[in-house]
C-alpha cells in the first residue's frame, strides 16, 4: 500500500469538488484494509463519491475502497444468490444482472456510485428499494478489524436510511453486499413514474428486464445531468413526509400539489401522513433552473444541485440551506438533505 500526500479528490466525488486529501491510500482487498486498520483508525472513506458534498480539505487518511469482484454463491431454478464487492460500480452491476436475466434491481439502473454504498442510504428509484433484494452486508469493524455480517433485518433499513447511517455510523467499512435475485417469474414494477409511458412509446406490452432498464435509463438521462459532464450527486433532498392535516391546508393554497401514499407496512398505507415530491416544492419556490455563477439548481430536475465548473462545496451547501429556509417559510415543510455533507 502506497500512502500518497496532497491528492486532489476532484475525480473521486461526483460533484467534482476540488478539495485536497492530505494523505490518501487505495485498497483493493479485505486483507489490505484489515492490515491498514491495525495502524490507522482515524480514516475518511471514499468509494464512488456519489452521495457526498465535500466542503473542506480532508485532514484524516482518505481510504479509497477499490475492492472488486462478483461471485455467485448458489442458485436454483428460481433464484440466484450473489455477493458483490464494495468497489464494483453500481450501474455496471445492474447491467450485469439484466444481461444474465437476474431480476429485482432493473429499476435502479443508472444510479451513480458503487455497490458498497448502496445499503447505507438504501438506494431507491421508480418504486423499488435495494433493501428488497439484499440478504446480507459484510463489513470490517474498524476497532477490531473483524469481518462482521449483518443480516437484512439487522441493517434496519428505512426510507433512504439504515443502521450504517445511524447506530454504527463510522464504526464499520462495508466490504461486500449479497443479493437474492429472481431467475424467472420476475416481479416487474412498471407503475411508478414515467416507465409505463416510456414503454408505451416503444409499443412494448410485455416488457423484459432489459426493456425496463432501458426505459429507466432513458428517463433518467432525459431529466438528470451526467456527473461526468455536470457535477452533481443526484437527488439532494429527501421527499418529505407530512401530516394529512398540513397537506389539506396546503391543498387549499396550492390545488395542484401532488402527493403519494406513505406505506407503513408491506400491505398498509398510512392514513395520517402523505409524501410530497421535494422537486415540486423547490420548483414552486422558484429555484428550478436558477444559476448562481458556477453552481445552481438543474434546469430539468429541481431536486438536483449542480456544479457547473469550479464551485466550492461551501457555495453549494449555502444554496441548499437557502432552499431549506425558503421551503419552510413558504410551505411549512422541513426539507431533509439526503447527501452526506462533509463540513
């Protein structure tokens, strides 16, 4: 392992923020990581860099997780069980599954980042959450360097949430994620968002996994900027859940305000709460497409804050706080930031 000094992290975060790692090392095996953690405990982890906003130089040792590989643990006529190492690119893994007719994550196509970070915020899109396919998560405990296995239940998954964002945050380094995917009788989810419209436009009535993946990719590309072209971290805010009472009050003021049911269990929806699209609120408040020099709000998707070139993380964070303050004042709704702010 070669520890480097004063390395720019611009190419290691999808926002393209140019901050410096005072000390930087890349690890490509569990053994390497365990040996490193015997000597270094105060570390800053980075993998795909897709869910973070860097606002300052990093004084800690930056450890880049570059552990790759996909293995099939077992399979039968109906299911395949895979273990995927943390450094694998998420979208490339989705395409691998689609190509092999493994169903369950096709709706999660084109989400930026690596596999190791997918359980942390329980990534989700178009009616699907990754928690529904994860069987276990393996991670190294930083203090003891022991490899620990977390079952799906032990991960405490919630909406954009998990144990790794809360109870054990900063105590573990995820090294692999295991999945259970279908080989036939796939449970296709086409009812959320514009998937049905996209399929209909191509006259597809009985879609395959690839049809759905292609539809999601087309929709995301039409609405979301490519981080390689415009720095961003995808959805910056969570969709807020509000009381039914507040929703009815807002409906009187804004008759077109959209809402979605809050699912309180596998089969029940909440009778007292609804979910509001954060993008609608931000657009209604006048921020969609607004540009402030080198940064702003994307012109096609108000949920996405962007770095047009040489913006600092602090500038983007200040914009996020301004949006939060405006939404709270105008709609009486607190917007929660989804991206991890490194401040």
